[in-house]
C-alpha cells in the first residue's frame, strides 16, 4: 500500500521537488533496488531463524522510515530517495517469509486458497494506496499527509504478528510424523539446487514480466490518464504551484482493487478445477493470463486519445488477466522447492523479478518518455504521446512472460514429483561421492545420480 500511495500523489511530488519523469521513476527504482538487495538476506535468515520476529522487526523499521520521509524539504530530493530505499527493509522482510509460513500451515487445495487470500493483499493494497494517497491529500490539502497514514497500519500489523501468529515447524505439515525433521543445507547448495530447477527458473522469468508490467503501470498509469484527460480537454493541466487533479488516481485505485480480487480469485479457481485433469494447469493458466493481457493493455494505450472510457475498460480487462498470476506463481514455487529452501527461493525470485522487472521499468519508461519529448515541440500533447509510446513496451514484455510460463509447463510435473519424494525422505540429493547407485551398462557398472533414473 505504501509504495502506491506515493504513485497516487506523484504529480504533486514532481511539482514539490521540481523533477521530471526520469527522476520520478527513480523513486520507485531506488525502493525496488533496495528491496531486491535485501531479499536474499531475509531469505537466508527466514530458512534458519524465527520468521515471526524477523517480520516484526522489518515492518517496524519500515513504519518509522516512511513516517520520516514525509518531513523532507523540497530542496533535498536525494533524501527522499534515501528514505524510499530504506523502506525496502520492511517489504523484503515479509514478502520472502510470509508465503513460507502459509506453506507450513496448509497443504494442497487449502494452501492454494490461503495463498489466494494472502495475494489479494497485493492488488487491494495497491488500489487502497492510490485511494488513500489521493483522498488524504485532498482532505489535508498537502500531499505529505498521504505518507503519514500507512505507518499506523504498520504498527497494527506488528502487534497482530507478535500476539496472534505462531511459528510452525518447517515442512512438518507435509511429512509423516515418524520422519525426522528436514535440516537446512548450505546457502551455496541451496543456490545450486534452485538453478537446476527449470520450473523455478522459468516461472520466475514469467513472474519477472508480470513485475515489469505492474511496476510500470503502478507508477505511470495515473499520470498517463491525467495527461490523456488534459489532451481531451476534460481537465485543466497540472501547473507549478497548483494542486494536481487526483480523480484518475482514485479511479485507477478502484480498478486495481477490483481487478486484483477478481483476477486472483479467477486464476486460483480455474487452476484448481483444471488441475484434476491436467497436472500442468498452473503454468498454463499463468501463460494464458499474460498472453491475454498484452493486447488489452496495448488497446488501452491506443484508445487514450479518443475515449477515456474505452481506456478504462481495456485497463480493467488487462489488469484482471494480469492478476491471475499472483497466487499461482507462489503455489508453483512452494511445491517444486523443498521446505528448507523456500525462503531462499522466494528471495531469489524477488531478486530476479525486480532486477529485470519493476526495479528498472518505472525509470526506463520515464527515460524513454523524456527522450521522445526532446524530439517534439513542448506541449501537453507531446507529454501525452511520449508517455503513451513508452508504455507500449509493457505489452511486448507481457507476451515474453507468457512464453516463459509455457516453458514452465514442460518441466512442472517432474520437478514437483522430485520435491515430494525429497520431503517424504524417499529421495536425497547426490553429493560428490554419495547418494549414487550402480547401474549396469553394457556389462560394466556406472555410477549415476538417483534423480537421473527417477521415473
């Protein structure tokens, strides 16, 4: 919710700090970069230490830094960037750890439903961020107050985590009670195993495309819609010293909430129903969501100069299809990766998806927009067209993500079966000299890993 509160008042931030599109994109990029760097740290800690306390500490720190960022004067934009980077501590702490807590409390279809409830928070929180940012700014007459709401919610979250949530044993819910607990392996062993897991790698690449598109839209969609209305003559331009119109942030926030709930729910339910007849249903549903969203996102941009209503309709359909991926991708990771590596896997999926996705996409979109505007005479139409053309990159990236999920469907069955056998103690990873069997080959014996002859 916090990062989208910033997006909801972005035009006001641009006016207050006197910055352009590329500098505005840095606000999101710095936050995501920090989040991306810290995610492996919390992933490592989350596989080895008490996850509840790690989350409490991270969220408490995030709340303090967010509150402090609302008091930065206009001549110190660099300080705003610094505080946005520190905010990444909070998100890294819970996004890498919370799904693994859910995985250790539920299994099978029940886990999928619980994950869908958890991932409702992404689009709903995003939408509420736009709404809270724009409405609090309107009520207070100052955009700074938009950053003073979410820290209070963070304090409530810390109290609930500390008082209500219990720390479950890792992997116990998936194992027979007479089996010994799973022991964590070294960090390098975890990384090697994850790199050799094609379902994890390809689904992470597909999720990277989702992050690229959602990161770009999260920051730039309200500003693009405002520029569209200015070109259509439906609203006055945002001039220095004036308060910018917040109606598009409010509407886009409502759309994000609705499409998120609808998309996550549809994705989980469709996948659950198809899973009984097609074991590859999860990656195929993700691929359909991304490939289907690409043309609708393109049409939403192409129609913006003619009809703002048509633009909102296409955004609604495109974001619904895009949101089908959130819970399913998390479920894929949890059943193709063994319990003692899940926090690390979550962390490196976050690193990959943000490194190639929404860490750079807001800045890249803003940079392309600024470069295009240099070739045209200064006007409100030039500002609109530049951002319109730069955002069209999102549709292309979405199609690439769909192809990655189609690749995931090829490997998903074998990787899931290997993880299940490992959890039940029926399969052990081969070391340099152990966990190997002798297989006759043309009259001689040959040592091969157990996994290579797994049927």
